[in-house]
C-alpha cells in the first residue's frame, strides 16, 4: 500500500509545508495533468476541508492518467512509485510545497484481509468515488473551475454534519475494518451525527476490529484523544462497542455508568493533553492503581506503543494521587516526582482530576508553587555520593542505595545541611544495621 500520511487532527497531516505554497502546488499538479488531456481533480479529505473553510493539510489528486503516464509527465526524479500497484504516485514539490499523492481513478475488488484490496482496476471518476469510505470523503473538486463533483451526496451530508457510509455500510466495513474507527473519529472531530444505518453497521462489525493491526488502532486513537472532542469520541466508541473491543482495560468493574461519566468529565476538562495523558484518563481507576502496571504492559504490547508512551501512561497513573495530596505528602517523595522530566504531563492530568474542588485545587497550587522555585532550591545537589561511602569503609552493595536515599531524604527535609552531617547520618545507620546483623 502507499505510504500512510501521519496526522494528529481529525484528518490533518503533520506537515511543515507552507499552506499557501502547498495549495498552489496542488493546483499546478491538476493543471499539468489537464494540459495533457487527462481528467484531474482534488479528491478526498482536502475537498472536505476546503468546503468546510479549513485550510487542507495535504492534497490528493485523482486522475484518469495511469501511473506510468503520471511518472512520465512529472519525471522520475520528482515522483515516488511506492503505491504504483494501487495506482498511486507521489509527486514531490519543493520543501515548502510538500507532496501530492496522485491516484488513478480505480475500483477495488476483494478485501480478504479486511484491510486492503486484493485487486484494483482502473475506472471512472464515479466508480472511484463509490469505492471510498464516507460520503464526506467521496467528493472531487476542480480547483481550476471552482466546482464540486459529487456522485455520493457528500456535499449535502457535510452541510448537515452527517457521517454516512457510501452505499451499503456493512459492505464498506467488510472491506476495511479500520473504517469503523474512522467513522467515530470523523463524527466526533467534525461535531457531526453518525447516520443511524452507518452506526448500526459499526456496532455489528465492532467485534471484527481485531482484523486491524494494533499499530493502526493506536494511530487512530492518538488522533482522537489529542483532539478537543476526545470525550465525545470515547463515548461514541463505547456506545458502538468498539471501546470494549480495543480497550477492555477501560471496562468498569462496578458502577459502570457512574465511573464512565467521571472518565468523560476528566477527558473533557484536560487541557491540551498528550496522547499518554489522555490514555491515562481512559484507564483511570484510583482504587486499582496497583494493577496499572499490568494493564499498561498488556495494552502497550497490543497497540505497539512506544516505550516513552507506555512509561508516561504508567507514571502518570501511579503518581497522580501524590500530587493531589499537596502539602500533606512527604516532601522527599513529592520532590522526586516534581523533578521528573514528565512532570508537566502529570500536572495536566492532576488538574483534570482536581476539577473545581477547592481542596484539590489547593493541592495542585502547592506543587505549582514548588515548581516555580529556583532549580537549586527545588533540587539541590546531593551532599554525598557512593565514593563517600567507600571512603567510610562501607562495602559496596545494595546498602549503598538505602544509605544514599536516607541521606537525600534527610537533606530534603532539612535534617542535615552539609556533607559532614550527612556522613555522620549514614555512618550511624550503617553501624546500627551492622549491630543488628551481628546480634542476629
């Protein structure tokens, strides 16, 4: 299949192109094809975005030209043929222009793996439109004549903010089960309604989502959970049975409606969370924090999450309660959390948990004030090191960690203030432990 685009909105690509230059380049690609006598239009998501008044993040072009004709027209040095077997050629612009995927009008035949067509045949614009997933993504646009070519009713559905599968919804989902998640993402991201017949088909096909790889499921979830409509997306996933299928760890053991309402409120109030923080919200169960390690490890394997993502999810779940203790938390324990590289992500999560509760907001403020301190005050250099323990004649071993931690805790609690008093403390602890060992 052609290389997938990476995006983090409801369908926007992660790109560093200049929007005006990218648009101009996409028009030039259409014009060049038309000059050679081929039909050529913008297609898919860029048409939808254009009609919504949103600047498209990237552009696709559909054309009557065949892949070899596209390459001959634009030159092999300016094209990539990674998707040629499916009729897709990538035309490269300058850095500020980005790239345009140019696809030959086609029909797809057979989806034996539930994701990819077994065979494609080149076809007409109308047949190409009818092979696509949802009506809002099935339109073409002629940027030279400023006209929409709509064979599937997408323009009216877009006006009505309605997500509807093209043709028979069950047939569309049978072809590609990833469309189940895309239906939810577009419905939430566009503040739309899911067509009842399409919604019913999503629910029927939800158990078949396991045909989609964990990586692709995670990619869709990243897009949904970092979007401001993440709470609605999560609720739609649950209503259609997809959440149980892809994230059984989120299934509430008791009082499901009450707990689910709390999770939705948390998702709603999170301020610009990362994917890891939003995922932690979906897994949040304060009475079962001790089980979080198993949940996150299982999910990480299933979705092939990055190590950084899974570590952050677990760390946030395990330490949110500490932040909410505020000034009642033991300072050395809280201090180690506050100097962690992911502390700001934890603070986003904790603020969401605090909501409008005055006591919890005060706890958040306590940690926020601590974070505002000078680095040397919040995290002063340790008074002693392992080398100092060696100089005291203490044999290296696990005891070093205990002694250094004890000295650090005492330093943070202002019980020792210099190297000499720290050494006296660890020497006393060592002697006491040695005495206990000799008696036993």
